[in-house]
C-alpha cells in the first residue's frame, strides 16, 4: 500500500505545482502596474541603470508628470556596456523600443543606424539652445536625432593638490612641463608621479583619448581626414599620444602595480596622495566624493598637457542623447517629443543639477552650479578661454574596439608606440569597412 | 599507518574545500558589511564599520523595492520552468528509449540538434511577438524549458536504459495502461535523475541573466540577476551594496540546500552509480 501511494503523491505534487505556478506566472508580470485613467497617454522611458542616472530620471518624471497630468511616464532600465548595446539593437530591430530612450552619442549612435530607426528631431525648438559642438554627435547627413541627457564629462589629468603644493609645482600646459614635474615628484619620492590602472583596461585609453582636443586645436581638419582615411594614427600628431603613453612607462613614473591595479585603487591612491597624477575622466571626482570625502578638497584637474602647442585644450566627452524610435506614433510620439523638450528647458537643467550633475553643459540654458566641486570649477578656465574640444569618438564614427588592449600593451612597455598605432590603424580599418564609410 | 594517511587525506580535502568554497563566501560577507570607501579597496579584511544591516536595508530600498519583485519573478520562473522541464523530459526520455522507430529516431535527432544549434535572439523575439508572449512570464518560462529540455531528455533516456524492460512488461501484464506504467512504475525509479535535473536546471535558470534581459524586458519583470546591475557603472560603483545584493541572492538557494541536502546528495550519488 505504502509503495503505491508514494508515486501517486509525487505525481499529484508535480502536477499541482505546474498548474498553480503557471497560473501565478501569467499574472505576476502585471504586478505593480497602476490603473490607467481614460484619455491618458502612457509612454515608456528607457535609461541606463546607473544609480545616479535612475535617480535623475525619477526626479525628471515626477516633475514632467506634474506639468503634464495627461501623460504618464514609465521608467525602464538597461545595463551599460556591451549588454546595453545589444539590448538597444535587439529592441530597435524587433520594434519593441521604449518611446524615449537614452543611448550614447557619437560613434555608438552611428552603429544603431539612426536614419532607419529614429525620428528626426531637427525641427524641435530646443535645437537652437544646443552648443554647436554637440550637434555632429547626434546627427547624420539626414537629420538631428538626439537631445543631450546631461553634462559633458571632461577627460584629462586628475591631480593631487597637496602633493603639488608640497613640491611647489605648477599646473603643466605642455607635455615637457608635465614630464619635468613628474621627474621631480619621482626624485622627491613622496608620491607615485603617474597612476595607471590596467586592471580595468578601459582606463589605459585616457592618455590617448584625452589628448584629442590638443590635436584638434592644431589640426582642425584631423577628425574629418581620419574618417575619410586620409589621416592615421601612425603619423604625427596622433602618434604623439601613443608616444606619451609609452614614455610614462619608460621614465619609470608609474605605480608598481600598474598592470593589475583597478580603477577604484587608482582613485584611492590619488585621493590619499599616494599618487600625484591620474589620467582619467572627471568621474573620479564623484568616486572620491563617495568613497573618500575627506580628501575631496585635495583633488584638482587639468587638461591633458600638449606636445603640439603651447596651451593645452580640454577634451570633453559629450553626453548621451535622448532618442525617439520610429515605432512611437500618434499621441505617444507627441508625448515623447514633449518629454524630450522638457529635459532641455531651464527646469530640466535644474533637476539635472539637483541630482548631482555639474557640467559643463552643452545647452546654453544650463550653467555650472556655484557649489560644483573645486576640480570642476578649475576646468571652467578652459571653457571660458574657449580651449575645449569634443572627444574624437563624438566627431568621427570610427573607434576601433581594440584600443583598450593596445593601449595597455603600449602603456606597459610591451609594444612600441609605432607598432601600437599601426595595429590600431588596422583595427580602425575593419571598423570603417563594417560601417561602410566612403574611402576605405 | 593506514589510519594516519586517512587523516592526512581528510585534512587536505577539508582545507581545499575551505579555500574553494568558504573563502569566496567570506569575502562576499565581509565586503557586504563594509562602507563604500572600505569596499572599494577590495581587501580581504575585517570591516572598519560593520554596516551589513544598513547595506541590506539600502539594497531593499533601491528603486521602490525592486528586489522583492525580482525575487518573486525569479522564483516563479525557476520553479515553473524546472517543474515543466522535468516532467516533460522524463516522459520523453522514457518514450524515446523504449520505442524504437522512425518517429523516435527523428525525435532523437531533434533533441541533439537543439543541443548543437544555438538559439538566436531576434528571431526568437519574432516568434514570441507572433504568439503574444513577448514580455510575458509564460513566454520566458517556455524559453527556459526549451533551453533545458534537450539535456534533460538525454539524461533521462540514458537512465531509463538501466531500468529493466521486464518491469514494464510485468506491469502491463497486470493490466496497467501506458500512463499508469509510466507514472507508477517508471517515474518513481527515476527519482535520482530527477533530483539531478532539478538541481542543475534550477541553478541554470536562477542564474540566467541574458535570457530575461532580452526576452523579458520591463521594470516589472526584473529578475534577481538584473538587480546586480543597479550598483555598477564605469566610474562610480557601490561595491558594498553590490556584494550585499549578491549575498541576498545567494542565501535562498543556500537555505534550500541546507534543508534538502540529504535528498540532493543521495540523488546525485545514486545517479552517479546507476547512470
């Protein structure tokens, strides 16, 4: 008796589990969606799932819904990096994209074929408020597709003011001054002259990427020539950036653990004064503010010193854009356009600043707030003097995917600058051919 | 002498399993207990301020308690898809092994093909859209079932081969129909392999990140793996919260294992000997 009961019980158990859970499963998807009143339009809004971005997006939605009671906005998120790229491409090609979504501007935007999938926003009234430098990053020959999501991210050298003060060093403008400073710091032995963190390979690119405004300052046509296959990394002035990266290693200026250190280690070394300089994005300032707030006052930042002139120029990584896919139509399209326009108003800017953004911005209605960290205010001198320029990836659609790895090799002294630049040119060639650019 | 070498071997095994399993877990717990500044150093050290509870509270509060919804979704997805998968795989494995013929060899080929040919994301979404199952939990369950089924069918049919055919025949002689033979004679004997399938597939489905990312988008459909991305970005990550989240996600399977470890170990061991 007992043995014949057991299997029946097992079957009953599994069977009821399947039935109950399947029915539960079908309804759980709708958990948390609110009731919707008649006549309201609900649009979805997709952003990257970084904590600060989500916080800002929620504040934006609250303010927007207050101004437009007939529109409901539903927030959706996606991961950053290559997973995010795939999500965007998948959802665009299956017609399931959110009504408004944010995504990188510049070369990554070109890779999602804006002419085919996105609604042109050239006729919107806020376009006239945008900085001229931003327009190419969100445009194709056929139209303008995006509105800036926030401030630019400056790239350059983040430095420790306490170390500079102790040795009486001046902010370098040229590469020679920078090198002389570093050799002095090395001689004094109080700090590592230059921090590098190749444990996170992307950090190795900054010496090259943040030098671009300097190159563009002496060769304004360089980006266009590069896109047209007329200028290359193996020739000056671009080769200079690769040589600098190699020289930092050959001069023995790097921290001992440069090959394995991670970004967060680099931030700590710089904040505590163990390192004097860190070629990096201004995002370091946020990381110091979160993890080492007592040292925030010691952090400063300057543009990548130049080897091609006498005055260095600050490279600005342009903000992502808000885009509207062609699959939003009718009332949803109008609501989506309203939401995008709202982000470009003075109020939208105020909300951005409240959620921790500080620019510099590319919308003229938006100014750097008075309480921005000192390092950001320091960079205002470049902005005021007009000594800024967009990063190469914002003005040219080609960026080879192997740059981080090649930069690590050159920066670790494994490969010469010439060889690294040459391999990168080959990588760029493949990228350009994939994009089908003329002249390759 | 002999017992001496046994002790040494035992100690070595103990030391290895400590290093392989306990040290990483200790690292997770320690990092989850640190402040964000301490956690960003990635050191294997005792936290300066022990803030585990605050971190866990913070993780729960992120995005309107999205993690609670994620746990409900992940549990539903895992339990339903594994239950369906196991029942279907046991039935199919039995039939494919017992009946030989054109139809079953074709089915065998299809099972193999499903193991070999990778599924593509965009066409799968087209199919889901056509069926009205895109962004639906049911659609995701079907995808997970399809993904795990071939492996389970192979496992089952190999196991059924070890069950003597005479058992089926005896039951049939006693007047049992095919369904009865399967449910009352064969399925109970499959218990070891069922346990193996449940363990392997539960882990696989619970840990699946890319599946829900592409086929089940939407904030209300979040799964636990997706919540891990709430705490990382390129230049600013909250490692302490990330590890607290990992800890929260690791604990439920661990608790289940503590309760069911006798059955799991027994099933795995039985399966290993017989299959």
